[in-house]
């Protein structure tokens, strides 16, 4: 993802690759809230999992470099195809 794609994806879900020194990165889920051109970063509100409520937003926002963000495939599958119109 780059800054332009992130700006078009505000309020949409993203997967964040977090490297903590292990062999494989952790995937965190969040929602894009802001894009800063001066910082060249994307502000993402992080989600956490609870057994009783499923996914919830924490209210905690972190700045991520856009190269570590990906749009989830399930979200892409729900979007209408480019150039196609919805028929009634």
C-alpha cells in the first residue's frame, strides 16, 4: 500500500505486519483513520479480540509506514468490480 491508496481507504480495514524479532511477523487488524503526507505515515486505530465480543476497536491509534499495511482479501471481495454498475 502507498499513501495515495491509504488516503482512498480511510475508514476501511487493514492488516498491519508487526515485526517483533520472531521468525514470522504478527498480523494486527485495524482501521485507517488518517494519512499524513509530512510524516509519510498512516494512522491506524487498532483492534483486539475478546472471547465474548469478537473484534472491538481499542481507541488506540498508531502510526504505520504504508509498506507494512495490506487490505484484507475479504474486504476486496465485497467491493463492486471497477467499471461495473449495480443492476436493479
